[in-house]
């Protein structure tokens, strides 16, 4: 729905005190905008600065519309005046620009010009342009679920709208009817790329005119009063109608894209002169004079006062401490639940063994009862009697309702990105997502996975997504491409997210409980061929919990250490028993937790056996086992009587034909041969 907004604000209808405040903010913002490049010239910092000049009207309006305590604001890298107008001080802006330890956004960990004030829900967004639209949709979903009166405001340039996840965000927001405002600040360029190379529509917002439950407002982002009217109506509409709004603001980029750009290379003198002629700041100043609201003397006095504010902020920021190099390891992983009831992650329960799938299902339900602020969504999550593609979530929607257990669209980035946003609303919220029906389909979500991995570190400990990512992993089902691959080798290379992979029902239950009670993101790899396997069945205590970073010795031995996890744990145990008949004593260690890793258990075992075989289902080349070998060589090489060997898949995808699958994936015989070769070395 295209909506024409009446211009409610003007020089004549706006109170003088309000106009004075707006002029102060615009003056201070413009002074900081123009001063920022000087810090780089003086080698002080601010090595990335995207000037906002030409976006003044809409940015002032976004900040003035933002209501602290009710709204969540996601500004993008050009939103300096937005941040100032929303309440950030000049000192806070400069601290961010010159990357000081006291910078509220990240303490110098994130790029300059990424402004944030976590205590006010002004969020630190990524450099991955436009991806915060998904976070805004997620927090808006939480607002609706908790009946909170407020909006999520996502601001971005028009070129970032070309990103697929922006379409996913707007589609999802309109489908769910969520109170989120998407502001497109359209200056006609994506760095040097003109808008005509981005989209066929001159007005980018018109790409979304076919979306139901979506209001589109167009305004002149160079005009303070038009922008204020548009943002005021957008917030009112979003709250009263509980649906998303796009505010498309026509702006102009007066200068370079950033301080590493030269717009003279792609804009001629005439175009640059025309851009400068449309500058909103002198235009607003002239309106104040022409309307006889202020005299020239009064405006000069305001300008002098703002100059003092800026210089005072500069002096204070220059004295602020720099980041401490020793702090680089702080806030990599969020605090974990201690799992103190079972500190070693083992038990002596003698109850009836249950299936791997039932252990997960039962623990999910138990944790949903334990914490009413727990939610789960994903593809095929809940529809009547269907509970996930493998029925792992069966019965959850019936017990906990559609507000807590619901389907997501076939859009993996949306599923994960909205989980990130939803968890921002309250610290006690826990979100479980089925990240993809099969782990192999998770790749479209990798942009959001990477975003999630460094949220805690990037925000200097201010925010971490409390999200459990469930992925049905691995082969042995005749699934072939997109149904049988393993991801852990790739995922483990990205710091900041815990990764676990259980082999037995009790560990599946214990690790899921620990993950759901911990802060921060965890990937829970579920070897799907074990869901109903008798080999994976065990008794499961109702309160069982497994600490992260604690391996489990599945078979004690003295001649050879085998490190494994997931599907191959059972094959290793079978091969070890076969070798026992031949007089060999093999120790099998089920790692369970890959990130963090139980290095102590590995070292202790190898000191005893002096030999080690690493076994996993994934490819040997580039697989997680290579990291295990590296750790062993670095820390315990002197105790080895033979080279560390690996058994896994060859450097191939997993084929569909059972004949091809058997030829590619490791099995008991291949593992037996690997063990025997090391024992005889």
C-alpha cells in the first residue's frame, strides 16, 4: 500500500524550542561529519568515515522518532546524525570514530562509523550492509509476542536493498505483520555503482508494492519537515496497524562515499555541483531565517555553542584509554551453564534405554517447561501431527502453542537472522532454530552465522545471541548431495560459536540442556542416522546435563587412542572389539564437544597409549581431524611412538547411490584397517 502523508511539520507549526533543538543537532552533526576525516589525516583514527551530508532531513527525523525505552534502532554506517539525534553525545561519537576502549559500540573492536548505545537499544550493526534488517524483524517479532508497544527501526542505503536477505526480511515482516520500519536512504549510489545498475525502479521501495500488509511512504530526505512527517506517520502506522512500513527517503550524496573513495572518478563537475546545491543543512538554516524564527545572530550563537560542545568532546575523547592488547581474548564465548550436577557428563542410570530422537524431543520439551521464554522455529517445524522433517519436534506445538513453536519460510538466512534479533529483546529468551531441514542446506544462512559468531566479541560483551542451532547432519541414509554432507570442519574455523556432536541418546539430552541454559550461540549437530538407531539408545536421567569441552571415554584401552564423534563413534567401538579378539586394547574417546575441545582428555590418553588415530565421517582433507592432529603434534609429540593417522571420507561429495555412498563414507572395516596399521607401526 502506497501512502501519501500530509506534511504535519513546518517552520510555522513547529515550536521554536523544538526548531532550536533540531538546529543544534544538525549543526553538531555537520561539524562532526566534516571534522571526522581530520582524525585520519592526523593519524589519530577514524580510518573509515562515510559522510552523511545530504541525508540530514531523514536522519534527524529517524533519531527524533526513535523513543528510548520503547523502540530498537539499527542504524547503518552513514547514520551519524541519526545516532546524535537519537541521543548519542558528541563524545560517544568521537570515541567510536577513533576506536577508544570506552567506545560504547565495541571498544575499538568494530569498524569506525558503526555507532551504537546498547543500554538504549541502539544496536551495533555489521559491516555486512543491510543484514540488520533481519535483526530488526526478529526484535519486532518479540515485541509482538510480548505485546510491547514500540517499533524496530532499520536504516540503510538504497543499494543494500539488492541483498537477498533484505527481501527475506521484508517478506517475513509483512507475512507476520510486525511493527518494523525499514528506512531506505536513497542517494542514488552504492559507492560508485549508480542506482540504475541496482534495480529497474527509480524508487527502490516500489520493488515491494506487491507485498501484502506493507505500507510504503515516500518523502524528501533532504527536507526536515517532510522527513519528520513521514517518520512520525510510519511509527504511528506500524504500532496501530501492527504491520511493517517502508520509508523511502530521497537524499543526495554531497561528497565521497567514504574517505577511501574519490567521487570525481565517476561523477562530473556538474553533478557534484548540483549535489552541493541541494545541501539540506543550509536549506534548513535559510528556512529558519526566512520564517523569522531566529535571527542571524541567534543562529551564529547556536553554532558557536555547538562548536564548544564538539571541542570539549574532542578533548575528553583524546584522553580516553586505548584498547588493551591483552583484552583480545575477552568475550569470545558467552558465559556457559556450569552443568554442575554431572561435572564429568556421565551417569549410572539403569532405566530403560530410549532412542536418540526421543532424548532430543523429551529434553526440548523439558527445557520449554523450565523456561517459558523459550521458542523454536524452522522449516517444517510444526503442522498438525508433523514436527520437523524427522519429527524431532513432534508434539511441541500441541503442548506449547503456536506462539512458541512455529514454522519459518524456506529461507535459512531469515530463520537464523530473526533468531539473532528476537534474542535481543530479553536476556532470558532462548531460541532454538532448526537451521535447515538437512545441515547441507544451511549454507544460505552462513552470512548470519558469521554475524552471530562475532556479536559477543564485536560488541565488547554487550550482546550475545542466545540461540541453539539444530542441524541434522551426516550420511548413511542414502541421501546424496544436500542430504548427507558434514559441516563441522568448515564451521569450526569460524571463532565464537560452540559446536557439539553427540553419539548417544544421553549425551544428546545432556548437551541440549546445557546449550539451552547457556548464553550465546551453539551448533548442535544431530547425526540423523542415529535418530532411531539401537546403537545410540541409552538410559537418560531426567536431569542429565553434559558440560561443554568434556569428552567421554567410551572404551578404556592401553595400546591406541582413537578420537571420534558422531556416527563413527559406534564404528570405532565395533572395530575396537574386533581387535580385542586379536589381543589389542584400543581406547575410544567420544569427543562430544568440538568447540570447546577437551584437550586434557586427549593428552591424558595419548600419554598412556603413545599412539593416536583420528576418525570422523567428514572428508580427511580440510576436516576437523586436521586440527586435532595439529594440536597433538604441538602439545604431545614427544609421547608419540607413531605418526597420528586419520580415517574419514576422501575429498569428494557424498553420492546418492548406496553403492557410491559405501565407497565414500568410512565404515567399521576401514576404521579397523586404520587402527591395525597404527598398532603394527
